[in-house]
């Protein structure tokens, strides 16, 4: 099995994009069910977490900007590491994530590069 990173992107900057406490409770229950399913199938790799809203972006020529933001108002909000046979299988796992039920969300799926196999 190969290891893949699932990078969860969403709008973490605008208050109106944040779910109500009631909706957040539903989302967290769905998230917990999904992660438990991955764990029970031994597809959840060690690592992964939520990220804070604060951050900085560094670019060439010593350019530093506040925030982990991109043009379409999506930021990496968290990540999981999973095991899958290949990229397509990892995308199937990611496609079941309840985060995709939200607005302005996405999941980037990337294989973890092993030194020597880059």
C-alpha cells in the first residue's frame, strides 16, 4: 500500500462561511464516522490534524504575506494520511469525506514521496 495525504481546503477566513454550532455538531459526527471507517479498514495512516487559521505564506524575493490564503478563499484547514493501492483508490476514499458536502470546499490528494522514488 502507498501513503497519501488528503489536504482539506475550505474558506476559513470569512465568518459567514463558518457553520452554525448545530451544523458543526452534525459535521463532526459525520467526520467521526468517516474517520472511524478508515481506521477500522486499516486505511488511516499515523499523522494528520487540523490546522490553525493563522499562518504566513512565503514567496520568492523575501515576500511574506499574512494568512494561509489563496485567491479563491480556500486554505488548507487540515489533513489526513491514508493508505491506498494507488491515486484512484485514494480519491475514492477522499470522495466519501463529508467535508465535500460543504460549500467552497475541496480535497487535494497527493502521494507521499519516498526519497529515491521522487
